[in-house]
């Protein structure tokens, strides 16, 4: 096959040229530079040492663990929200529908600020939780809450169109065969929305892994306790420890790439079920 | 956006009879969803404004009038004004390329365009430090030529461009793919050049999707924190954007931090409002189009039942013969 | 405006969409490109328009080779299958688009648009947008837009495909009349043989990228160049007979061997209308029972069953059927008035044999 299928429309060369140029300038060259720097300026032994310090390992555990928990919480409550928004009519539904994107639209620093404040000793929630010995601020729990907040729209927005386009007839068929609603949901609806749910879960997880702004306010800065990986990179940079920062950044990038490929595969797999 | 609009349409048309839950199950589910949403959506939002005004309106406006906050606002605007158009032009070029042509490596290109979404903001900032920082590849050369990128405005712009890179493209690509190339080909057969086709036919038909993408891109550009934090250098009054200013004030004057944050929260609310409005507009257009075509095809049928075997198309050619005569 | 294709080919990667197609369309003709989907007819139309570039052969418009002339400069009017109306523009803006591109004067544009709106029965709809029009109106806007810049040739891709059956008939008649009045060379693509027969002066038949036959509707119906055309245009019943003792036989049916050697198969084809039926069992050569009658309107489809159990399907017009005065279950006799001998490979039709003796059929309609 030729490189390009013939088309009567003009502008292939120009748009290809500009797209590749801009993509290289903004994304590929800077990302490549990071990898280049790591490869040329440190041996594998040094890279491994810097990327696997106790502090780094702990930050990976916290980041991945908290992201997984947050994505799981969202899988449950996001499905609930999506279901209620698509199936039921109630006062304020449209407002709620619009508000689902709020965590996405709200700058992360503001999200972090307001969440940290809510759970602080004097905050609207903290004033009840702290006396009950539920510490959220400056703990891994705080990290989970921040990550749940920012990841929520991904699940709801992935599920909503799928729920809306569910064939009613299938549910009706299930009902005529004697299945109750719960049984219908578990055996008929859930399997149908599962690909979308997994996609949403993966998107929410991927977003949480890299998240920085909303977490730093609420998590504080306690090495080995509530320190997420992006914060560790940031602190290494502040200390002018560039090699340390780069080593951990490469670990994160590699993980991001794996996730990106994984999400692509999941979406391709999921799209098979759409039609 | 189109799919969201379409599904909205479906919902209004469909009946739900026969597959409903019992009223109390619905009540419990709605209650749980509202509880979750209230806790995670409304409470944080309300808290921003409550804390912003916790020391009174006077303190609020004084905080916003602070010259350093003012300079943060203008820097945020400047960054968005540069970054958004850059990504807009890119998004349009990439969407044209991907939606209108078939070529090898298209899937790879699509994945690469999405790449910045999956990179942590802190890493996004870091890569520019590696390239332009003092110890970076171009650091010495830049210093020799007295060009500052890192810890200066250009670095902030670059980091912002990186994190908002895919927004417009992502919105336009599926839209232009769905529209196909028929309208463009029609324009070509009528003698239009490539640019004429693009400006007069393609651009108007993706206008709303484009605005949608720009709104999302702008919201992220104005609110970006992590990437900007790495390259900014946090020089008060010079390289602090609104987000960075919020962080700095948090350690000094919490009420002032919230006042500044309320500006950004307001931006988020405006973004949500515009987004919702665009989606409903799209849904309404679809609905109108459907309704109109229904009515008109009825009208067409009534033409065909005219006496003397006269049909709508025949009456057309009757007009035609009169015109020709 | 004459259009000539000389050995035109088009290859998409490995796929040969069009192979060595040659034909000429004369000034003012109304020509149908007919064939099953995937036959290459749309590709040929798009090559004439300049929307595709031939990978081989030459294309001439008015004697001038136009292979390298861009679509913009070919001065053709193209009506797309889905109409491709500019949905952000009103009817008026759609129609005047080509005129503005060609930098007509404002007054001329207004006059031309008014003329076309009137000609196409679109008066009062100028300010409407495509989504506010019915299918038939959209099609007329699409044609008006294509004709506005006075193209030398009008090309239509499946012009009746997107409208519902009721309006389709009207639109066909309307297109024929429009062509008579404007006399612009017109080529349209269709997969519907009835449509091609009814509307066009001449039909070009494609299958699998090759030109099968070109001729008037009557020619391709009555003298199909090969079995494909015979089967594609109208309905053809095919019989496969074994040659034994100088006769080709299938159950009680027998035909002359037409030179096919002993033990080989002879294939013949005939139209369902070629079957003659009589209420008298002795009148024609074969006997049969009338099993079913299907009313198709003016036509009826009859299913006959021979004593050996062959099912024969025929069509007759209502008057003829009434004259016969038969009902389901009646005993009848029949013969096949004329048939064609198909070659053994089933490719070219060797010749046409009007027949006196009775023959009958096995395969259905």
C-alpha cells in the first residue's frame, strides 16, 4: 500500500507537515530529551539506585495504591451517578449533570485548597471527623479523597452514553423471562456496560497517577507517609537534584505509556461490543 | 459533544415503562447519588466561596486588589491568550489531516497526540527544565544569549501548551470524521479552492465543536498548576500565575488564598455553563432537524395525493416548463 | 458535451476497482451507469468528475484530455449520493456558492438563483437550511446547486437512493423532463435496473470493474451481451439440461442439443414472460398444475408444477389471466415461446433461438 490513499482534497502535505512539526516541537523532542538525558548521563545502575530509593518506593506504593482505591470508589459511585442521571427524573438533575464535570473544570490548586480546608481541624467536615479520630488531612486517606474527586468525571462521562444507548428491549426481554430488576442489572446490564466501566476505571486511574495539584495541599509533605511520586519529583527539583528527579520521572513516564497503550487496547476491545 | 447531545435526545424520546425500579429503590439510589455528589461536588464548591468571604467582602476585594494578585491574573490571561490559539491552530490542522485522509501511521499519530494527557503535570514541566534549564541541553547557549525560558514566562507558556496540547484536536477529530468529506468534495466540484473549501465549508460546520474545544483548553490553560509550578520559579509579581498565587497565599493568608481561588472557581463555573449550553444547543438542533424533516416529508406526501395525478415533482416540472417558455 | 473514456483503470492499493473501461457519451445524452454495488460505477463517475485520478487510460471531455485537469477546472456539476448540502448555509447560499467562487456579479447571481429556485419549485425556501427540508427538496437543492454555474455535464451519484419509494417515482419522471428542457449531458449512477431502464437514453452496465455492455434500454433488455447482463436486467430463469441421445433433457422437459456434445450440460435462459399458458391441457406440449397465484398489481406471478414436480414460475398481465379464466388447482398446458442458449461456462450468450416447440423451466424467478 502507498503511504497515503489518494484523495481529491488538498492540504495533506501542509497539515501533515504542521502536525508533525508542532507535535515534535512541543511533545516529542522534550520527552525525547528527558530519555536521552537519562540514558547518556547515568548508567543503568545509577538510574536503578535513584529510582528505587526507599522514599521513591514508598511514593510509588502510595500513588498506585491510592489511585487504585480512588478509581474503585469512583467505579461504584460513578456508576451510581451515571445510572441516576440517565434513568431518573428528579429536581436538579440537569444541574447535577452539569456539575459532574466540575472536578474536571476546577483548577487543581483550587480543588486541593478547598479539600484541605474542608478536612482541616476547623473545616466543615474536619470539625466532626477529627474529634472522632478520623484524620484526613496530611494522611494517605486525604490522598485518596483528592484522587477520588478529580477522577470522578471520567467514569461518569464514559458510562453515561453507554447507559443511554442501552437497548430497552433487552431489559424488557429479561423482565418477560421473569428476572427481577436486580437480577437484570447484574446479569444483563452490568456485562453490557462492563467494557465502558473498565475504560472509565482506567482513565480515572491514569489521571490519578499523575495528579499533583489537588493532592499536595491535602497530603502535606511527609516523606514516607503521605508523599506522592509527582511531589517527590517536584521536591528533588527544588533541591536541584536533577538526576534524581529525572530517574523517577522516567519511571512515571514508562508507566504512563503502558497505561496509555492499555487504555487504547481496552477501548479497541470495548468498541467491538458497541455495534 | 455530538454523542452527548444525541444521547440527551434519546432520553427525551424514550419511554421507560416496564423496566423501572420500585419507587423506594429509586429514592435510595437517587439519595445515595445526591449524597455522594453533595459531598464531593457541592461542598468543595460552596466552601471556596464561603471561605473567600469568611473575613467579609472588604477583605475579599482587598485581597483581589493586591498588586501581586493583579499581576498573577494578567499573567494567567497572557499565558492563555498565547497557548490556546497555538493549540487551536494545531488542533484544526491535525483534525483535517486525520479526518480527511487515510495514511500509514495514523493510529500512532493519534496516540501521540493524546500523549500529553497521560503525562503527569510535574513531568511535563520537568521535560522543559531538562531542555532549557541551566543544566539542560540548551541551558548554556540560552544563558550566553541572555534568553530566559525556565523561571520565566516562556517556560510557563510552553508547559501550558504541553498540558493543553490535545484539547482542541480531540474535540474536532471525531466531529470531522463523523461529517466525512462529502461537503468538501461538493465545494471542489463547484470550483472552490482548498482554502476556500476550508474557510467556507469545513470551518463553519465544525464551529461549535471548535468553540467547545477552545473552552476546555482555556479552562485547563488558566488553571494549570503542576507543570507551571515546576518551570515558574515562583517569583512573586513576575512568574506567579493565579494557581501559584493561591498556593503561596495559602501559607500567608488563607482567606486571601480563597478569594484568589474563587476567581478560578468562577472560571470553572463559567466553563461548565458554556459547555452545558453548547451541548443543549446541539441537542436542540438535532431535535429541530428531526422534527422539521418529519413535518416536511408529511407535507411531501400530501402533495402526491393531488387530483388529476398531479404530484409535487410534476408540479415542479410544470413550473419548469413555464420558466423555460 | 461529449465525454470519452479510453481504457480507463483505477486501482486502490491491491483492489482493481475499474479495469480498462472505454465508452463515449454524446452531447445531450442521459446515460445511466448501472451495476451491482462494488461494480466500479461510482468510481467511474468520480473519475469523470476529477474526484479520483485514473491509474490508467485517458479521459477526454470535448476532445480534450483532462486526466490532469483539476476537479475545480473541469466545469462539471456533481450531485452526491447523500446530497452533501452545506449544512451551515441556507438553500440560497448553497445554490450561489459556485457562482461566488466563479466571481459572478451580484446581480447575475441573484437572477440565476431566482431562476433556479423557480425552475426547481423551491420558491420561498431560499432562506431555509438543509435540515429544514424534506428528502425530495434536498435533492432538488443539490441538483440546483450543481447546475447553477452552468456546468457542461451533470453527474449524479445514486440520485434516487436516499428518498423513499413514494417520491422516487416522481423524481425519476421529473429528472427526465428536466433533462429534456435543459439538454445538459447527464450521467447518473444507479444499482436499480428498473430506474436505469426507465430514465436513461443509454445504459452502461458494469460488474466487478469491467464494462459488460453499453446500449439503449431496449438493446440491453432484448439483446443482452452476456449472461450477466441477461440476469441483471429483468428476470431470467435458467435451466441446466443434460444432453442424451441428441436431446437436452431435464425431467419431462426437452430441448434441441444446440450442438452440445453427448453427456454434457446445456444451459438455457428465458424470461418469465416467455411462458405461454393455456387452459386446455392439450394445447401446448407440457402439462402442469397451477399451484399458486400471486397478485403483483397489473402483473400476476403464477407457479406451475409439472407432474414430475418441477416448479415453474411465470408472469402474465392481468387481462391475459382473466381471459384464461383459471384458478388455483387448475390443470393447464404451457410452452416456452423463446429462450437463449447460455454457454457452458455461463459467460457469453451464443445466440437467440425463437422456438416453436415447447420447453419448460426449472429455476424460479
